[in-house]
C-alpha cells in the first residue's frame, strides 16, 4: 500500500524473444488485475545484464517489450510502464537489501543454479544477487500483489522473507507482498517436450511460440506439437502434451478445461491442434499489429517513457528515503 492505494508490481526481462508462456503466465493476468490496483509494469533491463548482452540489441529488445505491454492492452495513462534502469532507486535499495539477505538463501535459488550451469563461464555476482534486485523492485513500491508464473514463486518467497526480516528490525517499513498466480497458464510447457517449461532460451525453435511468430508459423508449430497415442482430447497428467494444449486453449478462449474436452470429444488431434493454433494466432496477431504501430510512433512512445519514469521515480523515492533513514544514513541538508 502506498499513498493509501493498493499497489501491483510486475516485470519481465528484455532478454530473448518473449514466448506464449510469458504472455499467458504473466501479461494476460496483468490485464485482468489492472483495474483493481495502482500498477507498475517494469521492463527489468538491469536484471538482463546478469547474462552477457549485445548493447544495441538489449536497447532494442527493451523498447520492443515496453511497446508490447501497451499493445497487449495495458494503458500507459493509467499504469506506470517504464524501464528499471531509469529509476536508480531500484539499484540503491537492492544494495541495502543485499545486507539483509543471507548467502545461504541465495545459494538455494533454483534459477541461480540453472543459470550458473548454463553460463558456467560467467557466474557473476549479479547472477547470484539477482533475486535481491527483484525484491527491491517489488518492495520499493510497497506492492501488495505480484502477478507471476510459477517459476518465480521461489523469488517471491525470498522477497517476503527479506521484507519480514527488515520489518522485524525497523518496524513496519515494507508491505509484505502476495504472489498472484493465474488460474490457467501459470505454467506453459514446451511444445516439443511437455515435461519442460516453455522457455525463451530453448534452442529448439519449435518448442516455443514466440510472441513475434506470424500466423502460419504459430499454426505450423502447434501442428508439430508432441502429443501421444491416446487419440483422446483429455485434461490428464497421463497426457502431458495434450494437457498443455488444453491449458493454452483454455487460457486464450476463457473456456474451462472441461468445456474444451467436451468441444473436442471425438475430434482427432489434427483438428484440435489446428483450433489451438488459430485461437493463439487470433490473440497474438492484433497485438503484433498494434506493437508495430507503436514502434513507428517514436514521439508518442518517448513521451510515455519520460512521463512514466518520472512517476515511478517519485513513488520509489518515498520508500527509499524512508529505508535510508531507518538504516541510519545521514539526513540530507536542504
Ligand atoms: P521472466 O522475464 O523470465 O518471465 C516473465 C514472466 O513470465 C512468466 N513465465 C511463464 N509463465 C508460465 N509459463 C511459462 N512457461 C513461463 N515462462 C515465464 C514468469 O513467471 C514471469 O512472471 N525475474 C523475473 C522478472 C522480474 C520480476 C520482478 C517479476 C524482475 N523483477 C519483480 C515480478 C516482480 C523474470 O526473469 O521473469
């Protein structure tokens, strides 16, 4: 809670090409929550440099992501849509919170273990303290709710622990945030190996639907999706490929898994896969067109970037000043 308003914070990395998993696990829920809260949607470019990036490419991807938020339906007049690197308080609070986070806690983070295995030649300190920057993002705005996919739950738990630890020492400084996990789509699996999550870093391009994929590509990838020999559209753990496709279709159409089963009772997998592909393309294609318009409208997007960063800075400073005072930094002389 900040200034008497219920707050929502969430963000995405501007790394790689976003997937349908990012859209259904996060962005889609952001849209449904944005009327109930004062919302901040951040492009977390500072998190991205924990893995080596090409600077020009990172800048481009960050702008693509920011425009995607808007194209997907988040209103930049009502919500604060901004770059993490434009609000220096994120990094400043992260430093302070680093001093209230234990090495053991960070060593347990599965994302750190996965990423260090993947980038064995660059296990940098930023990769290790990545979750502390994420905690700073959230706590800076006194977020009540943080909509994320299941893979971010461990980081959310750590954020809550850091907030509670800090509050126990200094009084009620931070709102302890709750995760919001959507009813459907919180864990979208790979189309080629339904035991793995759909990930932007998968080397197999057929495993993921990218938010930039055109209609034909989307339909082709769904046609190739791995299924089974049961020949029955059923929402069951015994049929993980079909279950994943039902989840995707449910998330996009708003139908329940039972309704999807009923709709495709007696249909072959070919028809079902085509329907899923068409439904996903129908959802993504208009967003892509809107994003292209925004990217062409430089002045408008620049004005959003400027105005929204100012609003985020204003809110962030409130919490940062309070925290600095609590830990004992000298008062500023005016
Ligand atoms: P990132 O950029 O990896 O993912 C962005 C969001 O997409 C969700 N997601 C998925 N959901 C369902 N199925 C999938 N296959 C799938 N893949 C990704 C993620 O759970 C996430 O919600 N550390 C964060 C970014 C971040 C953040 C924050 C998020 C930084 N600070 C503060 C919330 C609040 C990350 O790397 O997400």
